[in-house]
């Protein structure tokens, strides 16, 4: 039976930081990741394929995006070596210090994380969009904030992207990949610089995104950590005398594996970690002493999107990094609703598709190929649309559990999410109303999605909680350093432990919490 010191399940922000820090200390670390190891040629932005992950059929559908529908709430997740950093919009912001005044274990306050936030920023090479590279969305955000008398609330957001100060939109074929400049990062990995192509969420074709596989995980591997892609962990069982046995489905070989580990870190994300532990407690009964708090107090982080249309402005949301700036209303001065407005970009699906078709061997040297290529680079059916985006500080009103399937009511094995929109209504409505006000102040027409107006349905890419951290097992599942109550040697370190909404993009906080946990293990 294969045995390791530390087995990490998942390679997102929690898993990669832990792999790096423990491998640096000489531990034998094995990371099991359900998704693929993606190379730029395979990214959906380039290959135009491998789009979806299906948790029920991962051997046949192990693509880029795992989209889960739970009725009133849907959740978007990444799958692959590097976790959510592959699919994310690169915004790397600190949570506001006041967020840590309530809802956290005693040991976690802003000052606990201050240095860790900096470390994460350095590892991810976080930068601000250069002033010369503001996009039309950035300018609209700024104009709208000023028009409402809120100019001081506007700022560009820090991003895990490498920018080239010489790039500007006036260059010939400015968004062409040829303008990206190659460089070698601190971990010796080849990267490029940003050409504002707008594909951040479907894979950066020029490696300007500083994804975790290029920094934290690369450093972990240089220190001997092993990362196995397409390994889907299904259960964890404590062994008599210490350590754990872990059951894994090898998706490539279509075979079962069992491994032994002295310590197990579950880092499968808010949904993945919560689901795995719920199955271990309630379905397989391998971890029956997990806290009753498991699955509870889950938060959507109040994500909301409003499309708005302008007659006079050229916005071109398919160009530029997916998010560039924010207008910060997290102080709650406006009716007590706390939220963080951001601009949202869209990948250029049509342009990418046409460009892909143009490069097909049968078309590449024809006039049709050239025309497709030209149209693909110029087309922008959404040219006058502004996708207002943002997050709001909702109350953690969600609860995950395992439910029955109608066709097999004797089994409780279906992951369910009960989400109470009333706990999010004030904050999300505040954000939705602000989108309308910002649009009106700049001469546009906004459309609050009917899914919210009529049905109170939301989609979030920022799930938080499910295995919340707390000072006792009555209140949470793990302590401040991710140690699972009642199971020494078992940890959860990822977004599942964040016990409340942050009201803004959470990845930097998740990574800082992992740096904190790693520091506690000395
Ligand atoms: C479209 C999109 C845009 C986003 N933009 C931003 C942004 O700009 N800024 C920001 O801060 N956040 C953003 N996020 C959110 C961010 O990606 C997440 O908050 C972050 O990745 C969570 O980190 P994590 O470590 O908790 O989990 P993840 O990064 O999700 O990592 C969990 C990993 O575990 C793997 N896994 C799950 N189950 C298993 C299993 N059973 N066995 C093995 N492996 C498993 C998953 O495949 C995944 O790789 C975005 C998310 C999406 C979907
Ligand atoms: S805009 Fe394009 S080049 Fe820049 S980070 Fe996003 S995907 Fe990469």
C-alpha cells in the first residue's frame, strides 16, 4: 500500500499553498486533483473544446467548468491542477479589516493575516492595471462613480496578471498574442504578458495569468511534491493506530486506488470539501464524529450581475482583463447594505470560435479563412453592453446536505443546497439597485435579470463555507488552522472554512488563511 506523510485533496488556493509550504519543509507531499493538468493548447479558449466537468460522469466529462445547479442557487467552479486560479478573473484583493471583527475564531483577526496577504501577493506577482491600459469598462466605472459623487470609492483592483507597461490599445492588432512578451517567473516557469484578449475565464493563451500551477505548485514540485491529475477522491477513513486510508478513482485508468497517509488535508473547495466530508459522515459513515455544523452557514458571497446597454458608448466587454476596477460600498453607509461593484468582462466566444475555424488546416490558406480571422478579431456583438458585476455581504444562509433521488428514495447520496434568499436580499438588492443607479448616471439602460426579480435565483462563482472554522465543534467543523474537530491529523484548508461572506473576491483571503495554517504547523 502506497504511504505518504501528507496527502492533499485538491490543488486550488488552499491546497497549493499547503503543498508548497509543507514540501519546502521536507515533507513527502502528494496532491490528488480531480481535474486535468491543463496546457495552454488545451485551454477551451484555444482548443474550443473540453468545456465542462460533470461530477456524475468525471471519467468521460472532465473539462474546465464544473457548473452545479441547486435550484435557487447555482455555483460555478474550476477543475484542474491549479483549481479556481485557472478559471478565475485574477482579482486578488484583501478583505476589509472590519470583516474579521465578527464570525471568526479568536485567533483570526486582520492583523493575523496582514503579512500572509503580502506573501500571497508576492507569490502570485499581483499588479495593478497600468494607467495607460484602462479599458472602456474601467473608464465607465470611474465616470459612473464620479457622476454619483462617489469618485473616492473607485479604484483599479490588484490582479494576478503580468502586465507589460509598453502595451497599449493603439498598437497595430493590439490584442494579437504576438504582442505578449515572454519572461521567466521566480519559479523558473515561462510566462507571457497581458494583451487584453479578454479570455481570462477560459484560459489565458499567453500565460500572463499567474495561475497557481505556475507559482505555488511549481515551487512545491521543485521541493519534491507530487501532483497527480485526474485523481478523484471519494472517501477518507481513519486507521487504527493513526493515519488515514483514502479511496480514489483514477479517472484516466478507470481504476480504484487506496492510499495511506499520516495526515490528510482536504482542500477541495467550499463545495468539494463539504460534499466529501458529508459523504464520509452520512453516506459511508467513515467519519461519523464530524461536527453537526458540517454543511451549515454557507454563503454565496452575494454575487450579482446586471447587463446594461449604451447608445453612445463603445464598451467592448470582450477586451481587457475580465475585471479591472471596483467601486467600494462595503462600509454600509448606503442603507446598511454592503457591497463591492466591479466591471465584468466576457470572453470573446464568437471571436475565438471564428479564429479557431480560420486556423483549421482546410481553411487556413483560403480567403474564407482570412475573412474568418479578420472578422473574429474585429467582431464584437456586445460592443455597447456593460456587464455590471459585484459581490455583496450576505448572511450565510445556505445549508448543504445529502438528499434522496426520486428514482432511488432508499439512498441518501445526492448533494443538496438549501439556500434562504431572504438572508441575502438586503445586500444583493442594494448591489442590484446600485447597478441601476450607476447606469442611469451614465446614460445607459440596465436590465435587472428576471431570475432575481421574479424568482430570487442567483449564480455564484465565489462559494464560501460549509466546513466553517470556529472555536468549538458546536459552532464549526475545524479550528482556526483547519484542524478537524475530533479527528487529529485531518484538516480542511480552503474556501470551505471561511465562516462568513467577505463581500469581495475571496481567493487572496483563502490563500492567506492557508499561509496562516501552514505557519501554525511549525
Ligand atoms: C469564473 C470564476 C471567476 C472567479 N474570479 C475570481 C476572482 O477574480 N478573484 C477571486 O478572488 N476569486 C475568483 N473566483 C473564485 C475563486 O476561484 C475561488 O474562490 C477559489 O478558487 C477557491 O479556492 P479553494 O482553494 O477554496 O478551492 P478551488 O480553487 O476551487 O480548489 C479546489 C480544487 O479541488 C479539486 N477537487 C474538488 N473535489 C475533489 C475531489 N473529490 N478529489 C480531488 N480533487 C478535488 C477541484 O478540482 C479544485 O481544483 C472565481 C471563480 C470562478 C468560477
Ligand atoms: S486579458 Fe487575455 S492576455 Fe490578459 S490575462 Fe486575460 S486572458 Fe491573459
